[in-house]
C-alpha cells in the first residue's frame, strides 16, 4: 500500500513539474522578445544617422550617394516595422548580424570579448560571497556593538557606486602604495582592483540578506534542538544555520551575476580592460545597432539561465523553499533511545502543528 501511495504521489507531481518547466521556458522566450523589442526601439532614439555612423560619423563628410547606398544595403531605408520584423526573424534563426563599425559578425565580436567579462564577474561573485558570509557571521556572533558596526558596513558598502570605489582603489593601491597596476592587463595582479570594485557593493547587499536569514535560522526549532543536544554555538552556526542562511543568497546569485555584468561597463572603462562592457559602450557611441542588440541579448540569456540554476540550487540547499504541494512531507528524524525525536531541520519550518 505504501509503495502504491508513493507511485501515485510521484505521478501527481509530474504534471506540476511539467507545468513549471513550461512556464519557465515560456517566460524566458517572453523576456528575450521584450529585451529585443525594447533594445530595438531604444537604439532608434539615439541621435544621429546609423548610415552616417557606418561611414565614419558626421566628420567623414560622406557624399549623399554613399549614405543612400549604405541605407539600402542594411535595410535602413525600410519602414521601422519592416526593420523590426526583419531583426526578429534574424534573431529567431540565431543570426545577430554584422557589426557596422567592425565589419565582422557580431557572434565573433562577442565570442572574443565575453570570456574576459565572465571571468571578471565570476571572480567578483566569489569574492562578494566570501565577504558577505564573513560579515554575516561576524555581525551576528560578536556582540551588539559588533553587530551594529557590521550592519553599518553592509549598508555603506551596498550604497557605494562602482566608479567611486574604482577611483579610490587606484589612488590607494596603485598611485599611493604602488602595489597593484592601475591598468588591468593579462596578469593576475591586474584583476585584483577590478574584482574588488565589482564585489564590494554586492557583498554589502548579500551580507544584509544573509545576516537576516542567519538570525532567523539561529532562532529556529532545529537550532534550539541542536543546542539542547549539547552542540557548541559555533557548531550550530556552521553545521546547521549557515546552510539555511546561504539559501537566499544563492537564489539571488542569478540576479547578482547580471548586476556584475552591467557594472562591468563602468569597471572595464576605469581599468582599461577589454570586455563586453567596453564593447557595449563603444557600440552605443557609434550607433552599432547589431552589437548593442547582441550584447543585451547575451546578458539576458545569462541572467535567465543563471536564475533558473540558482533557484534549483537554493531549493537543494534549503528544501523548505519547495512548494508544500509538491515537496516532501516533513517527517521526524529517528531519535536515539531515551531522547525526544527531532524534526528534520530542512522541513521544520513547514511542518504542520500537532493536533491537540
């Protein structure tokens, strides 16, 4: 009977899982369409003639015949709706077009610039996580004064703009102390200042989220039960509460990665580092529409994929995030003889109240 009930429960969850996957895919397609549409319209609002930009800008003094030929070649002489539908058709086939300024496929341009930006964002995310966890642990376990100081540091760090942090780091560690290069080259030392510039604001934001989650976890029934079993406060924090405190940060990591890539536009410019951000800024300046659309779509795809992955990881780390209708039923863990049973920590928050 138990086996049959388990089979029926698994079968009832399958349609819900398929609906969730279908909704996720449909939402991703809708987001990509909206991003492509908004980008197409926003680029058209930039002052200037794209055909003139292709020929070198207004200073090139290109003859009207050359401008007309470029408009015809790139379809810029067509009505706006025709241009929009043509762009959607190309994007649906995976064709991002050719760069107006660089005269090469946009895919090749992005493939050349994307790895450097991804490396910068991944390292910054890792450093932000380390700093945020450290701030959360210190501010919740070192007394009221230390907690207030830690909370203040998190708020200040989260409010600092990237360009200000970058300039201060250059003045202190490059110009003043001479420890690190101001221009980010290919050496590992050239990554330190750009990574810190990106990581500090994110660490402040994630630290606030993790500190609140850690405080809630330390007051949870499973933490009280662990203390009752004789575990030390450090053991309760590191073995039990920290896992639950990390779940909200993991769930936000997809958004955080998109935040870091957008911040790379400023950071790569400050440290003269090649990457997707500098490419996007140059494309906006030269009205290179295919490159602008390609960069925005790549960032959107990265955001969508990472949001789905981090949502799954957060549910694995903290099963309480699973919907109660499809998630596991909270059960009592077997207790040694002579002791009271302890509710599974991962599901204690969702366990129904006992009948009176």
